[in-house]
């Protein structure tokens, strides 16, 4: 495949079909503090297409505070049973309020309360 997003989505589909991979959408999100110190945590991919890779979280969290100051991040997927790793780097932009609301409303009530 020539298109890297198509290639990624094909590998993600394979990862989702691999029983040994318990959470194929888990990815490491790396940001940096205003002082340049790296910070990494695991988040879940919710969508991927030509416009980018979508994840959600609390806008008051450390990761989003860091992204407000420095809107660049790196993602890393590691699918060990497939012996594949995917790295993505780039700018981060907020999804539209409508898209965020649609995602929030799609979540079970107990998850909405926790968010």
C-alpha cells in the first residue's frame, strides 16, 4: 500500500483480529512540558483517517495542558504479537465541539459520569 493511513488501518484491523492483542487501540501519547521534559501515557485511539488520529480525554488533564502550550505530540502503537510498531508525530488540534459531544453521548452513562 502506498498510502500510510491505509497501511495503518490495515494493520489496525489485523491487530483487532489478533486474540493475543487485548487492546489494539492502545497507544502511547508523548507530549512535553513547557520546560521540554517529555511525558508519556497510554490513551485509546477512537478514529484514524486522512485528517488524523483521534483520541479523547479530560481537557483539564496534564496531557491537554501540555498540548495547549506545545501542540505537538508523538504516538506509538506496539503490537508485539504481530512484531509491529507504528510511530506517528505531528501537530495536535482539537476536534469540533460537535464531534466531541457525539463521542461523549455515545459512551455508557457510568463512563459519562466518570469523565
